[in-house]
C-alpha cells in the first residue's frame, strides 16, 4: 500500500522541474535585460585586456595570450551568473517577494526547492558558457571540437557556485552584505585562479591558497579540455568540483531549511 508521502508528492523529477521551470519563465520574461550584461562582461574584458595586453604579452603557456584568456573567461561567466542568481536572487525571493512561501505551499519540500535552485543556476552557467563559447569560437580563439564540452564544465561550475552562494545567503540578513561576498571573494578569485595568468606565476606562499578556491579547478579543467591534455590533475579537479558541490550543497540545504521553516 503506498505511503502518504507517495500519494501527496509528485515524483522527484517533477518537483525539481517545477522549481526550474518557474525560474526559467520569470527569467525569460526580460531575457534581453537579464541576459545581455552577463554575456557582454566577459567579452568586454576579453577585448579590453586580451587585445590591449596581448600586444605586450605574446604567449602564455605556449598559446597566444588572447586564447589563454578566452578559455578562462568561459568559466568566469558561469561563476558570476550562478553566484548572482543564488545570492541577490535568492535573497529577494526569500525576504522581499516571499516567493518561497508560496512554493512551499505546493507539494514539495525545502530540499526540493533548494536543489531546484541549484539546478537552475547550473543551467544558467551552461547557457552563458555556451554563448561565450560561440563568440570566442567564431573568432577562432578556442579549438573545436574539444571545446564543445566546455559548457558541461560551465554547468558544474554554476552548480558549485550556486551551493556556495546559497550557503552565504543563509547567513545574510541585509542584502547589502552581499557586496562583501562579491568584492571580497569572487573578484579576487577572478584574478588568482589562473584566468588572467598561470598559477605558476604566483609567489609560492600564495599558490596553496589559489588551489583551495573553487574557480581554479574549473578553469584548469577547461584548459585540459581545450588543450586535449588529460592528466591525473584533470581527474582531481573534477573530483574537487563534485565534492565541493556536495558538501556545500548539503550545508546550504541544512541552513536554509532552518530559515524557511520557522
């Protein structure tokens, strides 16, 4: 005889899809204003830094500097869009719009809600990695066909930073406090994760810190893909992303569950 939960709750994929679909519908209502800035920012950086600095730095790790930079920017677009979605976006839905109160009135749990948020952020990471890939690929800055797999890393990067951002959101009481997260953590991570220059150029004392931050492993995994050089380091980078997402996702669910059910 089926249990009460099996009669009341739809299948898990349907519950997660419900959260994902709701966010997708809201986001695409203003697709141009929502999607254009995260799409243009890495391209502006690529043009301003890659073309300008490229006149002085001809090669980096054996490839033209603008190509080196383009590979890293595929992941920064995924990082920033997922982080913004699950920090400012989550806080607004939680505290101002009270969206979660209505969603939890449906047959779904808090865990379903948070996992759906993470999957939506991962989808945005995939989408923006793909759009940036189309642009840089059209200029021949990344090789094909191996670079076609990079949006999958973009999805994993979006998931990873969604879990981190949700955990941060569980502590934040004032929306302005997210400025510390973006300015104090994500912006420095952009410059010290192998995006702009190789980690080998960092002082020895700083390199262990660079290995701890999550963006390092996404960028290095993408460089393995576009260079078609698979080593044991690539496996370790993938393992780091999966473990980080699992641990921080668990902590985010636990923290937000206490905040949503009070």
